[in-house]
C-alpha cells in the first residue's frame, strides 16, 4: 500500500517530463515552419523589389526622355557656371567699374522725392548691371594663369563646390585605406614584404578609383604618375596604369552631335560608316573607327563635352594648392609653375587642330627614319573637338604582353606560334622604340612626350613602330640636345663633374650653385653602381630617382622641356622592361650615341668627344677608345639575339669589328671626326697606346690585315689573281662591311696623321725604339702568315689537278 502510494508521484513526474519534451518539439517544429515561411516571404519580397526597381528604372528613362532631363541638366549647369553672361567680345578696358551711389536728402517736395527715388533706383540698377558684367569675361582659349585666376575669382562658388567634392573624395579614400589596413593587420602577419606590396597595390587601386570619379584632369595626373614607378613605387604605378584602359566612354549620340557641331553637317555627310561603339576611350576623348565617303579607313577622335571649363577649374585649384604649399614649406622656387606647365599641356590637348599640326610636324621631322610611322591627318575633317587621322592597323604592346604571358589561361587561348610571334614582335618593338626615342632625343629634338602603351603600335606588315596621340610633344633646343647627348656619355663614364656641367647647359642647375658639392653628392649617390662591359648595369629610373633627390635638395630648376623629357624616357623604359625584363637603357642606347659622336662633325659633338677621349694634357685615353670602338661596332641584331639568350657574341669578332670600324672611319668621309681627334691628341700617347699590352688583340687583327694585303700583292705579282679570288682573304670581319685595305698604303690622310704621330714621338728615343721593335715583329709575323697562305693556296691549286683517287690507283695496279 505504501509502495503503491509512493509510486504515484514518480509516474506523475515522468509523464510531466514527457509532456514538456513533446511541447518543446512542437515549439521547435513551429519555429522551423515559421522560419521556412519567413524565408519564402523574403524571396517573394526580393522578387517584388527587383520587379519594382526594373520598372522604376524603365520609368525613369521614359521620364528622362519625356521631360528632356539632359537638356534641363545642361541649362542648370550653364546657370551655375554663369556661362550665359560670358561675352566673346568682352573688353575690360572699355568698362569702368562705377562707384556705389551715396544717399542724398535735400529739402525736396514729394514729387521731387519720388523722382529722386526713381533716379536712385536707376543708379542702383545700373550699378548692379555693370557689376554683373564681371561675369561676361569668358574663359580664355589658351591657358593663361592670370586670366584663369581672374575668371575664377569672379566665380568663387564653382571653386568652393569643387573643393568640397575633391576633399570629400580623398577623405573617403583615406578612410577606406585605413579600414582596409586595419582588417589586413588583423588577418595577416605584420611586417612581411608581401604584405607591404599588397598594401601599396591596394592603395594604388583606391587612388585609381578616386581619380576616375574626379574626372578627366585627375585621370591625366594619374596617368602621368603611373609612368613614374621610381617616385611612387612599382605596385602603385601598376595599379594606376589601368587608367589607360578603364575610362568609361560617353554616349554615341552625344559624340555624333559634337561631330555635327564641329564639321557643320551631320556625320553621314562625311563618313559612310562609323562604328557603333568607341574602339578606345581616353581621358579627354574617345575614338571611333570610320570610313570616309571616298573609302578611306580612318580613326575619328571626339572630345568629351564641356571639358575646357572642367580642366581650367581643376588646374586653378591645383595652382592655389601649390601656392599654399610653397608658403607653408617656404620654398624658394615657385611651385605654381608646375601647375602652369601642366595647364598649358592639358589645355593645348583640348584643341585638336594643334594636335593635328603637331602630328604633321612630327611626321615631317621623322620621315627620313623608316622605322617610325605616323598616321596621315585629314585636315578637312579636323576641328577643335574632332580629329580625323588615318587608321593605323597594328598590335598594341599590352596585347603583345598578354600573348607572351605563359599563364594557364593563355595556354588555352593562344597557340604556341602566336606566343612566339608575339614575343618576336615585342622584342622588335622594344628595339625600334629605343632607337626611335634616341632619334627624337638626339637627331630631331622633337620628342613624343607621352609614349605609354596606348599611344604606340607595332605594325607587323612593315616592321615599323607607330606613334599616336600628339597632343603633347616636347621641343628641345639645339644646345639642350647636345647637353643630353653629353649626359648619357658622362653617366656611362662615371664623369659626374661633366654631368653637372651638362645639367647646367640644360638650364637645370641654378647659377651660383656650389658645383663641387653637387658633384660629391652625385659620386656618393652613384657609388654602388656596377659596370658590365664598361656600361653601368642600372635602370634609368634609378639614376633618375637619385638625380631627382639631389635636384630637390639643391633647388634645381626643372624647365618644361626637361620635365616632359624625363617623363617620356621613364615611360618608355617601363614599356621596354615589360617586354624585356633584361632591358638596360644605357646598354641599348650607347651604341647609337657612340656612332653619333664618331660620325657627326659638328662643333658641339667634337667638344664632347674630345672631352671624353682626351685628358687635360691632350693624351688619348685608350680604355675609352677601346670601349667606344667595341660599342660602336655592335650591331643591333646580334645585340638583341645575345640578350634573348639564343647565342653569344665571339670575343674575337668584337675585336675584329672594332678594328674594321676604326679603319673604315679613317678612310671614309664621315671619319673626319676621328682624324681630327688623332691630329689633336698627343702623338706620344698614341704610340704608347699602340705598343701597350692592352692593345695586343688589336695588333693581332692589324697583323692579319697586313698579311691579307701582302697575300693579295704576292698573288698579283705571280699573276695568280684567280688564287686570291678562289681562296678569299685571311682577315674576315663578322658584321662590318669589307674594306679595300690596299687603299691604306696610298691614303694621304693617313700619311699625314702617321707623320704627325712620329714627329711627336721622336722626342722620346726609348718609345720610338719600342715602336720600331713592335712594328718589326708585326711585319715579320704578317709576312710569314702571307707566305704560308700563298704556299698553301698554290699547293691546293696545282695538286688538285692531279686526280689521285683511290679507285684509279686500284685499277692501275
């Protein structure tokens, strides 16, 4: 009985727990049901929202067409900029600013007071009317800092709104960079090189997006910065380089309207076909491929709308910012000049008639050089905002690099033959691009100031390098060309004092600067430079960065042409290194520079050559002579093959080419520079160089040449000229053309030089004795070689007539 009573509460407790468990399961099931219904509800709502967005967007487009919103927006923009007040015939000299009318209350009747009030009201109206005339001043067509300053001081609201926009954009970018930096520091290890490169790249991406949002002027600045990895670093430069390709185009209808406004008739009047989409979009314009009514294939470049006001505004803001920076840092140089130079260049690019004139000038200047191609300009289809040029079919460097890349995607996208051809075309582009850059720099003085990959093409059909976009070109004076030529020579020779002198001739070093201190700074900065075959193994960008640091320290001047020149050279080196990682600017350019010095008979080049080859005592420096001859005899073809790693150049061929080049220069009309150098040099130093141990390889080649002349003479004397014709010569050169060495004996110029050298050496009997001994040994060796070759030739000729074949002997026996 007690046990039964005791068991009742236990069963009740168990049933209660079962009931609670069942209740929890029901609640859980109901929650899942509600959650499932809620998810379905969210999906339905999302579909409804997407449907509403789609219809709202379509409705917005329909409303935009019905209400003519773009035209209203244009009117509002004109009102904000007060363009309706601008008067092209505005003349500030004819308008005089009136003084503020002063109130005057004499004893007057009511009628007189009313009339006085009317007159006062009229005076106020006239005052404000003339005051409003300040908005009639139009924006100048050509950049003028003072005119632009006057224009925007009358429109402070425009500057204020833009400052807010620019400040907001960069503040937002700074916050974004900071947040991403914090996230990255939490998720990755600190202090590694990979993290630093990734951080710089992300900074470059944010900077690129910010400049894209801020418009054409900032895009141009970003494009310029992308060519200077020596200043901003390679990861940031790589991110900003995408600004050349990722610029969104503006609508085609608007482009056709601009063509109609500029050419005076609809586009169909001049073009039978225009592509539906822009083939290229740049910061200031975009390009369409078209056909003229007479069947010519052309490229039509159309400028973006309302661009001039935007560019002037941004340059003015930049100028104000640099002025404030100069006052804060208390710098002596006027930093606003950089903004003024940028403004001149950018505003000049807005006038396509100037770009057309630049293209014609560039084409005429470089027509003698077959490797450079410039498209033809159609002047009757060119105006300020429309430029029509010949369509140049070629391969973009970026496309060639993409084909050369051996990633997994490219392996499936491009065949092996396509990759090989792309690599060959890219190396040819780099080779000819370097030559074209030197031609512009040293020969013509007319330099393409923006040679980024978007402005260059490789034309496979002709093997030429095509240049596009001539909105910005650099014109160099004659003295600046020769100073730049000397700078390259002085950098290679490590002559930093002469380099400072060349920078002074370029108007870079200010008068009164302590040249000795600057020279020591350069020596310390370039102390770690390594030389390879006598040429510095260093990137031009690194040299530029070191020189730039010294220039900032000593407040060097940066003339407009010099800034554009450095930008052009740095931009091209970046392109060349992308095509050939082993590319060295000095190694590639030095052969051309040496040939220029050895063949140009101008006073300036002779001064440079004499300063390099001769010391203060007029003694010949044979190490530099050997370097000049070896580099000058370098052929472009063998140079490129050697760099690609497929073959190497034979050292003996280098010496033979050097000797052949020296003799060719001595005998030719172009060799007047070398002959003048030998006549100017001290004769004793020439003799010491000839008999020196370092000149032994050259003496061996000269010995072969003398033996060759003797061999030809002996064959002629024996009446066996057919032997020489059959068996050739003893001396052979690998790349330089053959020379008639018999003319060496009777050349009067060489006799004069030889007698002058002997006359100078007679003062030192020991030196003359050594020369006689070396000459005697060389003649004996040459005579023995010639006789040996004659005997062998005669033996082979006459013994060849006796047919002692093995078969004949077998039959006779």
